[in-house]
């Protein structure tokens, strides 16, 4: 694996998560309180001499949440 090029990418955005809240509405529906979360996704992979992803090496894909 010596002499290979490694690429690290990161992406993110904003997501509203539904979290249940105690009680029901007048119409009998479940209450909820949306909270904003900012997920961060990352990918690490190896590229060949032409800059294309090397299919012989599996990429590493992960995520972590920022509160």
C-alpha cells in the first residue's frame, strides 16, 4: 500500500429529528418536538493514477452527529 493516494471527503447538512413529547393534542395525535441536528459524513478511499477510485481497496464510510 505504499505510494498510494488517499482521499478524505466530508459532507454535512441539517436534519430535523422527530422526538416524542409527552401528551396528546386535542385531536388525539402524538405530540413531537423537532430538533435540528447537523450530521457529518466522511469517506476515505484510495485513488489510482488517473484519479479514479481504486476498486481493489474498500472505502471507509462513517458519520458522526454534532449536537
